[in-house]
C-alpha cells in the first residue's frame, strides 16, 4: 500500500536542529498524520534545544503526531519521569507542555531510554516491538503500527461545558492552595505536575461536562 507524504517546515530556525518532519496524507475519510524524526547530539547547545522545542510545539498542534528520535538524555528516569540535568528536565517539560505520550517502555540502548517514540494521541501507536540490533549498532530497532483517525463513525464525546462553569469557585479553589509550601524544593517538572493536579481537581468540581457527536474510530495505516 502506497503512502503519500510531503515534507513540512515547522520552524524558521530548522538549520539548528537535525530533524525531519513529514505529513502522511490520509485516504478519503481519514485524517493526516505528522511524523517527525530527530537526532539530538549529546553536546547540543541551549539555542538548538530551544529551536527543537519550538518545532515540537508547532507539530503537536496537529491532529495526530508521531515523533521518533535519539534525544540523548541518559539521566531521565522513566519510572518517575525525573532527570538530574537541566537539559533533560527541560526536555521533560517540553513533553508535558505539549501533552506527548511515550510509547516505548523498554530501554533500547545500554539500559537507557535514549531513543523515544512520542505521540500526542493515545492509541495512535500500537504493537510496539523491539527487534534486536542492526549490524554492530548498540541500539535496538523498534517496530510499531501507526493507526489513522478514520471515517465518519459517530460516537458521543465528553467535552467541558464552559457555559455552565463556576469560575468564581474555580479561582477560589486555586487561591486556597498554599503554593509556596506546595512547590517548595521542587523543580520545574515536579512543580508543573503539582499544579496540574490541583487544576484538574478544581476543573472537576467547577466545570460540568456535556456530550457531543464526534469521530474517533481508527484503523492501521
């Protein structure tokens, strides 16, 4: 089966990064999928990191994104999503800020999660398998399927109903949190997770939900 794709330009400073972005055209009744491939050198400077994170942010606005690459952050702990170095923590912040999900759960090189596959939509990537090393490489190959958002199968989606939200109570609940104490001694990554937890709790109490028709069926690409 042939796949039609076109190269995308997702930033004005692409020369600073080693990345390639393409849009895979969906067939009739299916959505397009943006696929990115990236290599981040271990000694990459902050300016290049900033350019890469801007690209990831822009690509994450697409309906369906799959990003693969070697990001060279060996100090990231996949169990609790923490890291020791500043550059690695900034990378984790980028993943969280753009609501990306990691789909590779096993180390692919020397016990470290250097090579990642990320997506902005749960269920978009399935059947992830490690296939062993290629030649003399110390990095394992990874195989997976990308599912396409498809056809007009209607279902009921739950969305937030802001027209009936109690924003006064929402502000009050967040204002009651002793933020200085809650965030004391925490880095940016942990602080964001604490804030997000309080935000979602307030949202659940103050913003009701409603159902509307949508399209959510998928099939393998």
